[in-house]
C-alpha cells in the first residue's frame, strides 16, 4: 500500500516560532504537494515539487517555505508562525508513470494550532 | 478557481445508490474528470477518473455525458462508511500537477 506519512497529527506552537512539518512517501513518487484546509475555504495548494531540490509556488505560498533534499521527503516550513496559520495541513504525492492513474495520495494531515 | 460545480450536500439511505452530480461546462478536450472523497479527519482519497467513456471500479461508477459538460458519480449500495465530502476535479491526465479542489458535496448516508 502507498504510504504518505506526516510527522505529527496534532501540533501546538506559539506565535513567532519556527515550525517544521515533515512528509514522507514510500512510493518513489516524483511529485509532492502541501495543502492547507480551512472550513469554508476547502483545500488550497501552498507549494509543490516535481523533483528533488525543485519547488513551485502554489496558490497561497506567503508565509511558508519548503525543502525537498531527498525524493521521499518534502518539508513545509513556517519561518515565524502566526495565528492565521492555524489550520489542517495535508501532504500528498503522485507519480508520473505513462499509462498510470497518477492520482494523488494524501497523508492523514497535521492539525496545527498557533497560539 | 475550481472548474466544477457540485451541490453542497446530499442525503442517501443506506443500501441505496448515491448519485452525485458535477457540472464542468468549461472542461477542455485533454482534461479528465477525477473524483476524490474525504472522510472526516482523514486526507482525501482517490475514487475514480475518466475522459469520456463511463468507468467502473470496485468503489464506484462514473458516468460522463456525451458533451462532457457534466458527470455523475454513482455509489451503487451506499453504506454508513461512505459518509464523506466528495470532490469532483478536472485536470490534464498524466500531469503530475496540482488538484484544484472546490467545495465538494457532503454526502450523508443515513440508516
């Protein structure tokens, strides 16, 4: 089974702290994604990566950065957490096999609360 | 913005077929229709996708109209565990890029 794991299910941080959210996938997928999900706003893409050391901004990158040093790992970084970054964060990965479904597989999510 | 329109909520009796509609009137020729669902407190899960032919797998069936401007996801025998938010998404096949999620349809399966 495809596994996308996220480092924490629940996280509480204080305003101004640096926060790292880690995501690991075991399917050798090229593509990885970070979304946040908020009531009434649905899922919104923050950043994505097509390959190691490559990153692309999504729809709401402000206040976030990412790191992809290894193919299986994609980290989301909040340089200085703010209360408006309280949210559910979802990581996903997908492959690019010709003829494959290439659907995105999602992790269980990290519910981050910034106080 | 999402390129799809779905009703915000639907109810279905347990054991009955659940038919979830989706409008995608601006779909391009090279875009596929994907369906995902999200059970409470979990990440979204892929269900099925199609281009123009009807598709069926172990989870659901997908009916796409001939003009491709709308589709229907069918859960043939809904169970309580099918209660979830269902998202209809259009995207270019084999493009590993982002999914644009709309608000989805919240399906409640009732006993």
